[in-house]
């Protein structure tokens, strides 16, 4: 605190009066401090604020205030915004139920410009230390998750192909590593995960262990000839000299079986000519506006002893302002609906074009085990293609009876018989 009294000064009373006037003016600690510090508690029956005039004369304020939530919830908030208003800037809220019926938490909120309730929670730290983004309660709370994100998420790193992005695992023994890919395109049919490839090695996955799937065979997409009709799972087909699938006998130079439940599928480039899958443009649904309420804050009344306070009211939205907000929201909602409809139409058009291309190819079993649409076989028999009019059928030939020509043409050997009577075979290598 600056020195106010010196030896021999004659205006002691004047200085004392100045100090008293400053103290009485409040709000709570009006004594001028120049580098000093408070050594005792600072209390208030209202809000403790720090106010300054920032760029372009805009008044900025840091406020510590009480914050009441739902039933049983109480706490405090640190607000960064503008004096006398809510819904602008941001807040850090610490809350909980002191009776123990509601666990404590810390929430981070951004202002929506909507008045006393105009804050939207964007993240929360729970009593277990979990960080929630886009939610207020843990899902699958039986697990001690440290992070839950409810909504789409994008991790963007300014790295080049092959550079490290992230790791996950136990301490210094990562179970998962992610590196930058070449940024290439994916095949477009719907999938749970899409991966590009490393620019130098062209690898997408390196696994130090087995890759387990629920399928049974390795298949490849092969184009269908122009005269080939729809092919059923387990159907015997011909492969032509043009490397296309045929369901007729005459153009076939060899034979194969259509896959039923493959574990791996190659040749998945048939839709590359369609370009990338359309990305939604509508964005999230607009948030309904909240009407800004009148905000009442107590300010100390200068020159009163004991200290008296004056209610200072910051007006909320007028009827005209509220009507303008509702009109803007209705317009935003209509624009979002139109954009969402456009997204749906674009996706429907893309899916229709995708299906057209999918009908031009089929998955043919190259190795592994598959059902084949041949009845009357026994385990150990060979399945041999035969001409059936202009089409292709299959017969079961016992191993003791098969000729060399039949063996070379065979598509597989029977392992077992399916419940529906069809043969279940091990695909024969060509």
C-alpha cells in the first residue's frame, strides 16, 4: 500500500477523509493497492468481480459467483464475460450436493448469448476424474473410463505421411500405434473403419499377431460378364478368358464357387470411379435460443454506514428482441432442414450409383471353406462342374471314381454336409 502519512505532514485529517471516502465508495475493498496483497479472507454477499476496459473500450469482467443448478445442486462459478450479463464469454462451474445425493463435478461452459440460462456445457470432469465431452453422465459407468466423447471426433495432426500421430496402451508398451498415411481415397461401400496406406511400403496394417475374423474363406471381387445374371451364394460359376464371371458353360475356361461368408476379400476397387462418398454438410441442429432474463446484481451504495446495497438491473430481452431471436432460429432451423434433405438426396443418389456398380462384380472364393449348391454328396467326395443345358451345375464324385479330367475341373472336396443338405467343401486350389 502506498504511504499516506509522513512525519510533520499538516493535512492528516484531509488524507483520512480521502481514505474514508474511497473505502465508503466500495465495492468491498476500495483501498488503493499498489503491489500489495490481502492477508485475510475476502467475502461478499453477492458477486466478487474484477473489471477492466479492454480493446475498443469494451468492458471485460472476471466474476466469482454462486451458481445454483437442479434440485440439491449448488456450487460456484468463475465467469469470463461482460459485466451485468450472462450468456456471453464462458464459465467454469464447480458444483455438487453437499448432502451427498449428487457427486461433485467441474463443468466448462460456453456462452450462447441467451441470458441467465444462456450457457452450454461443453466438457465436464466427474468425481472419478473422467473427462466427458458432449455429455453430463458416464455411459458404461462400470468401467473407469478417463475420457468419453459423445459425438463425432476428428484428430488432426500437421504431420506428413509416415510420421507418428498417436499411441495407446499400457505405459511404455503401446498396444496401438497410428502413423500418417498417404491421404489416398478409400473404396466407398459402407464400412466401420477406413484406412489409407503408407506412402513408401503401401501397407495399411502391420499386426504382431493373428488377425481373427468370423468368415471362412478368402474371396476376390471379379467382374461379371455382360451376359451373366445374378449369382446365388454357393453357386458354381465359370471364369472366362477375359477374367470375368459367367453363369453359362460355353465361355468358361475354369470354374469356381461364389463365396458365402468370406473372412478376407480382395479386389475391392470396383467403386473407385464414383469418387468420394458425399460428406454431410448440414451440421448440427440449431440450438433453440433462450430468452435473456433480467439480471439483478447488488452494488454497494456510497456514503452509507452501515453499508447498504442497491439492486442494479441489467434488462433482458425485450419482446421485440425475443421475437427477433425466434425468427432467426426458425430461419436457421429451416436452412438446416433443407441442407439435411440435400444431404439425404445426395447420399441416396450415391448409394444407388454404388449399387449399380456392385451388380457388375461378385465375390468368388479363392481358398478356404464354403457351402456349394450341390445335393446328395458325401464327405470326401469331389464337386465337379458339369454342363446343365446352357448353364453350369455340379455333381459329387467319389474319390475312388474320379477321372483325371474331372479332378482337374473340380472346385472343391466335401468336408461335411450342411443342415439343408448342401455340401460344405474345402476350395480346391487351381
